[in-house]
C-alpha cells in the first residue's frame, strides 16, 4: 500500500526542499549522515501524514472505475496524491543479497484551475526515494530528491510511458510488457529490466482500495506483483550483475487516513510456490487493527483472491528501536491465513532499514519461512511500517 494531518505544513516544507534540490542539495546517505543532519532528519514528517489534508477541488476515489492501459500508468492530476512504487529482492550469481526500493511521489499543491502560460508554472511537486539494502555487509543507503513538475525537471508522460525526477526514471516501451528502471545517487546506482510474469492485479474492489469507513477514504490501486528482474547494481564503483523479483504498486487518491487512524503495516510477499500475498493492516490510535484492513492472494497463474480482515491473523513477534530517531518498530511477524493453510514467519533481512528522510518510515526487505498445510514454504518480500513516530 503506499500512503500520505499536517499536509499543508508539509507542502510548505516541500517547496523549500524542492528549491534546494534544484540547486543541487541532496540528503546524505543513511550511513554517512552527520550529527547535524540527523538532528534535522529526526524532525521528519511521518509518511502516514501524507494522506491527510485538503480535499476541496480534487477528485475522490469513491467507486470502482474502468482501468485502461497504458494510460493508467500515467499521471492522474485531478487527485491530490499518487505514486509509482517499486521494491525487489535481488542476488548476484555468487549469492550476494540486495533489496531495493524506488518510489516517485506526485503531490498537488492545489487543485487544477485555469492553466498558466509560464513553462515554470505548476501545481505539482515530485519527491523521489531511492534505497538499497546491502544484506551481506549489513549496510543501508537511502536518498531523496525533490523537483517541481515543470521545465522538464520531473513529470510523467505516455507514448511511451516515462515517469522521472531529474535522471531517476521508470519507463517502458508500450510494445513490450516490461519496465526499465535507472537511478543513481552517491555510491549506488540501479539499471534494471523488469518483465511482467503475471497479469496486472486490481486491488480491493476492482481497483478501489478502501482505507477507511468514510466515502472517498480510498485509493485506486493496481499492482504487478511479480516482475522478473535482471540488470546491474553499482556499489562504490563496482558493477554487480543481479537477478530476482520485483513488485510494482500504483496508487492515486485524495484522502485515506481518518482521524482515529495512525498508520499501517503493509506486506508484499513472494513465495517460492509462485503465490504472492499483499496484506495491509490499518492501525487505530489505540494500536488496534482497523477492520477495514484487507489484502489479496495471487496464485501462480495470476488469479486474485480477495482477503478480508477476518481472513488473516497478524502477530508481532519482535521489536527494534532506531538508534537515530528513537522510534520503535515491529521487527518480526507471524502471518496466518487459516483458509489457505498458510502459517508464515516474516523477518527483516536487516533490522535497520529506516528511511530517515524528509518523511520518516521503515521499509525493508524480509525473508519468509513457514508451512502450507504440512509442507514447508519460503519466500522473500518487502514490508512498510508507518505511523510509529506519531505520539
């Protein structure tokens, strides 16, 4: 799932950061931050706050719609927020393990009105996150960028599809069922080909994913849950050939979080029998799960089976406290789907995969071990945790 209380304040800050990024400033990598940078970053906005704010003048996700491709790979600027979200687990031929995340967020400063003529005029601001988990060396790198959606700095276009922020780019050739990701920052770079192996999945109710009980507190949400991935990672000047699987989420919305909700736990798991699982648990302010929580099980043949809150049980097995921010996150889970005879234990490949950027959240690569009935099963995936920094 992927989501954004104090939205107007964040936008003011975002505009300042966008100007800074335009003149070349960048947030330092996770393992090279100075004490001064850490003190500034610790004041980051929680990612879950990005889904609250003004709704006047924007479209709302209130009922199912028809999805059209490749058009829906593009921007939906009548909604306030949207993102293109990639995560994946990759290995080299020698077995060295990596996780990666690439996210491009589009946020509207105001509802679209009469177009302005200046090539600098825009109501759209883009934020990008790039992260790499170097599992074997126990290192985590995280970078961010901002730019206005004008003058070619950032944007989305079709024919062919291309979503970019400066030289970070996700694109595809409309004649081929594949995507291409190219992004670099500091000591890391990704150049990956991502081929679809399953049909697109419409999450929720035919693509309408409800996050709250109020009408419109929802997103339009589709995903490619298993993308065969190959290409190169550059790490500190060394080129590494990698292969593995990725997951692409696409969502757009105007509002989602409700006043009594603090955040969510989101799981994207790829099991070795070809099954993919997406489960999210919305959390209320008192820590209890919201019954609106749901998910999907996608079979090896691409068939989707909807999961309601009553279809799965999620138990926290362990916790980890960030030494940089002091935020305490879950760090191990048991996920059970009794109807599918699945009993899974999920562990981070590294505990410290916290993105301590202008928005604060934990997003990291995980391993899965468990059983389906009496047979062992394993897998890889990604988990996102938000709202844990909110008092």
